[in-house]
C-alpha cells in the first residue's frame, strides 16, 4: 500500500506551546496488483493535547505524517483499508456487473 499524507490542516495560532501544529490529515492510499489498482481516501484527526517530541512544521516529512496517521488509526482500521483495496482489485479482476448503454 502506498500512502499519500501530504495534505494537512494546521492550527494557525499557537497550540500547546507550539506553532504550526498539524491536527488533521487528508490521506489517500493506493494499492496495485499488476495492471489493477485501487484507491481510497479519508481524514484522520491527530491527538494534539500532549505533544511529545514536537517536530517543527518546516521539518515534518510525509513519512512522519504517514506514521502518525497509521498510529492514530490503529492496526484494525489500517487492516480494513487494505481489505477494502483488495476487494476493489478483486472486483476489477472478476466483475460481477457491467455498465452498458442501450442503442435505443
């Protein structure tokens, strides 16, 4: 799975002694299997009440944010995301319906 966690929301004023605190992440996850791919997206609120090891906004990487999102979501929710992507890919490989347009 490939995570894109580059779109973030920050507090515009000082929050718990820091500026530029990320509080919400807009994420997108993509999974590929050969010629097939699936994508899902969502948002994840981060707990900003007790900030340990604060990283200034200009030093934050997308890898940092991805780790925070995965941690905040928890193992079960992350596993559900992967199950959903696998189901999308399986539907592409073995469709159970088709969209067609009638001639008249």
